[in-house]
């Protein structure tokens, strides 16, 4: 199946399919987030892609991971330095880091939080609580590592977006936008 072709960006391995990268750009074109927070950097290919999207759309991009091991094995570290990717080595489940990310989410302007670390259920449920109306949250490995029953935040205030595209292109992703209570 064409969706299972290994992917890379600028020579860096990515775990998302090319069609998943299309969805990232669709989010930028449609919703214009001012800040993107990626939880889980991995090899850094998808991070570099989103960094370039953020630059192209006048947004800020920050990626968090508790290890640099994968970045150092491949080209990620060199390209992150070359292009100024804001990589923060931190455990996203530590109270200090949760507070740092909470402040980034709660600051003015629309934020897009992308959960792609090792525990997507906890990532989603921790960070979705901090979203403001019009903020976006997404997950990778939807229906594999996280399913609807895993979501413990107020789903009434989260409206799915681009689900048709996610399913059509087999992206293994899901995205929601936060709405005002009672408006969905």
C-alpha cells in the first residue's frame, strides 16, 4: 500500500506519511496558528517540516523531547542547528515542563499542540486541558496508540477537524479545535 512507504524529509526519517504532512500544511493554511508545540521530536524529520511551515506562515515552532539520541544518530541535530529549530530537551510529564508548556498554550494567539511522544493518551489529556477557544490539538497514531475512549477531557468543547481527510489519506492522525462551551 502506498501509505506504508518509508518517509523522510531533508534526509531525516519521519514516522508520518507524506499525506500526514499535507494535513500539517492544511492546518496552517486554514487556521493560521501563531505557535506550534510538538510533543515528541524523534528523528526530527516531521519537526523540521513543521519548523519550515511555521517560518513560511509567520508562526513560532517549539519541539520537546526528553532525549537527543535520535537527533544525534541522524542528520537532525545538524539541521536543527543550521535552521534554528527551537528544540527543548525536557520530560513533558515533569511538573516544571508541564507548567512551561501550559504558559505557552495559555498565552495570546492560536496554538497548535501536536502529541507524538511515547504516551499519547497522557499527553493529550494533560495538555488539552490548557487549550483556549480556537486552539488546535492533534495526535499521531490515532486508533493505534490512542482512541476516542482514552480522551478524558471535556470532549463537548473539542470539535473534530479534517477527519475526512485523515481517514481518506490514511494519515493515522486526528485533530480537534477547542470551541466555547455550549457552542458545538
